[in-house]
C-alpha cells in the first residue's frame, strides 16, 4: 500500500491520527523525543504532522517533518504552520537533498509499512548527525498497511554495522543508532 493510499483512505478518512492521543502512543512519542540529542530534529513519515507536533512539545529544538504523500504535507502545513514540512516521493529513500542532515531523526511506526526496509534505514542513517530513533510494533496489530512484524533479531540484522541499541517497551521496539 503506497503512502498516498494509506494516508488518504486509512489515516485521514478514518481519523486514525487521533490514536496519537492514546497513552501508549504519548509514551512512545515522549520516549522518542527523550532519546534525541542536539537541537535540530526531523520526523520522517510524519503523516499530517501530529506526531511531529507532539514531540516538539517534549523536546525543545528546531523540528520539521517529512512525508511521502504531498497531500499530507499540505495538510500538515495548515495544521502546524510553525513547523517546516517536506515532501518526498523518493522510492529509494534518498532524502538527503530534500531535507538535509539533522541532529536527531525519528521514524516512528513507518518501517513496517515499507517494502524495502533496508533502503529506508540507509536513507535515515544518511540524514542523521547524532541519533536515529526508529520504532515499530513488536506484536501484530490490525493495520492494513503493515507488511511485517519485526523480531529483535530481525531488527539487529538490518542495522548490522551500526552502534545499535534495541529497547523493548510495551508493544514497541525502539531501535536507536548513535553516531
């Protein structure tokens, strides 16, 4: 399922973004923000900007977001004009020219939707100066866009040559790379 189809027909149409207000997701976003270092941050796969906004409330700094469907970016800019949002339709996840490098990069609840997860990770590492935080469910959830459920071993394999810490908290894995 492509980003446009997922965001338009599931995330927005069904109001799925409201789940970010649930305690388990607030805890997830707070921990993502807490794990970051520096002052310049980007939220990759930010949907219509709610996750970026929430994290900006818990971690002071210059926040931006990037999404793979232009319609979502347009909505995010209207909802949160104080945050800069980027659009990338990149199939190979080479977003360095689009959004530059950032001290901290968050990619929360995206990797399980992506066919080429290794390309996504490589692109994320390329734009990270200090800390990259990726989250993914560690259990199967009822979501039409999920392609897989990761195990700790599968996540470790994707990050084979990097300084990786995997945190399991509740129903989520947090894969943290420190450069």
